C-alpha cells in the first residue's frame, strides 16, 4: 500500500472524495502549545474570584472546562475558545474553554480549531498518549511529547466540514447528557421528599390517601441477610460461561443485575450461597454502598451483603430504592473508621423506614418509572457516543 493510500480516510464527504491524501505533520507545527504553570497555593479560592484556574482532568467535564477553583495570580493563561488538555494522569483528556483561564502545570493550552479538538479526542480514546508512559513511574507529558505528536491534516475546507459534523454530534450528546443529569437530579429530590427525614416518621410528599406513620425497622427484620463467598478460583469446574451470575462490586453498574463477568457452574453453586431473584445486593468492603437488585437467581462475593426480602413486610424494589439511604449511612460510618468495611452485624442493624405494603407499591412504581427513563437515556447516550467513536475511526487517520 502506498503512503498516499494510508493517508486517505475510509469515509469522506462527497465533495472531498477526489481531494487526495492528507498531509502528515507534527502537532506543534500547526498549533501553538502553552504549557501550564501553577500559581502559588495561597492564591487559591473555592469561591469565584479574579481568575478561573484549570489544574487538570478534574476541571474538565464532558469536553468543557467547568469552573471549580479560582486564583488571584495570573501565571500562564488560555483564552476563550482554546483547547485544554490534561498532561498528567490521566493525560490526554481534552476539553474546550468558554472562558479566559489561568492554566496550572497539570494542563496545556492548545490553540486549535474544532478539527484539532476532535483529532485530540480520537488520540485520547485510542490511548495514544499512554504509549509514551511505558516504564514510567509518573505519567506526565512534556512540551516535546505534545509538539511531536503525529497528526494528519486535510485542506482547511475539509477540516471545517469535519469539525462542524462532529460538533453537531457533540451537541446531540450534550443534550442527552443534560436530560440524563436532570432525571437523576429529579430522582434525588423526590427521594428526599418521599422518604421521611432523619428522626421523622412521615415524608413531606405522599400519594393521596396515605397518612399513617412509617415504621422504623432494622434490615435483619425485613428478610434474610447473607454475606457472599468466593468459590476457589483455582478450580475451573466451579465456573462456567453459561452458569448463574456471580456478582462482584465491579459488576454492579445498573439498577437490576442480570449478568456478571464470571458465572458459577452447577458444581460451583453447590459450594456458594445462591440467592433468589429480587435479592438486594450492597457492597460493604472498599467500594462501600454500591447497590443493585438481582434480576435472576445468583451469587456474590464476600465484599457484598445480600438481603432476601420478606415480601409480607417489604417489597423488593421498594427496598432497593431505600438502599440509597443505607448507602449514605454506611459510607458515613465507614469513613469514621480506620478500615473501609461494614460487616454483616453492622449491616443487619442498619435502620430503615417502612410504610405499609399499599404505599410501598405506589412508591416503588413511581421510582421504577424514573429508573426506566434514566436507563433509557443512558442507553441512548451510550449509543450516540459509540456512533461518534465509529465516525472518528472512519473519518480520521
């Protein structure tokens, strides 16, 4: 294959199909790069002050600078419209700034157009910068690393066309992100109003016809509590690709868990603690307070406690919604100790508020509807991001 063939993207706008190969350049040959310099620590403020300070990845969200900290000292600066890239772990994350900002040593400012922004986004997604850290104990990019990054460029007209195309994709992604964030904020607000505040027995907001006090119960009064276990990973017969889920904290990513990375075979189930569908799972070691409800029979490891609900007292999905409050208390309790752990006894004695079954039905139906909307928007958002990623692979070199 000739070098020219290599420098032609798989997908191109019709008017540029015969425009020839792109030109390979060093990034520093086509854009100005400004490495950051941190102001003195005593000039920082977490309330709006003289200059917005961008220190690193924490100040970049969804492709934009999000003001978080300010400074009264101007060291190195970036202008509105510049691109800001993290140069320390995780290096390569890039965002735009809609403000004039001061840049700390954890970032660099790049004066590039929308095409360059999308190209840098592609490099980050592909792990381009990670290759520079092989064998390094501290992941950090210097001026030469960024200056010498190889990129391929079409004509300015084609750059503009590509930039506009991806900007539209980003706007669509941002719209769905905002809808998703609003749904999550709405859910949080409803949780605070539809469950009693600490020390109270009635919520502020209720469905019509319900006036009774809620009852305080310990979790152990609401069902059977089990701590998970790990069948020996040295025995291959315990695990099977078509077995039941064996859930670990990293598998807890959704409201309802139907699958897991590793699954238990029939033999593995005999040496594990298998629980039924609708068991509530809560992580109790290290990553405390992640919760889910099993959508099928399954098992889980020792970092997780499971609650098998007594449905005469408390409905499964209602308890899953309630676990939001258990998580908050568990995190607070764990943070006051020397070890991040909530053992089975402590978990069993957690107090929670429970109304009568008729009210639980109404509440769980209400929140299940919100959760379904959140899941739908998350899937749409993920699909849009995957579509953009596919286009980046085909429309860039």
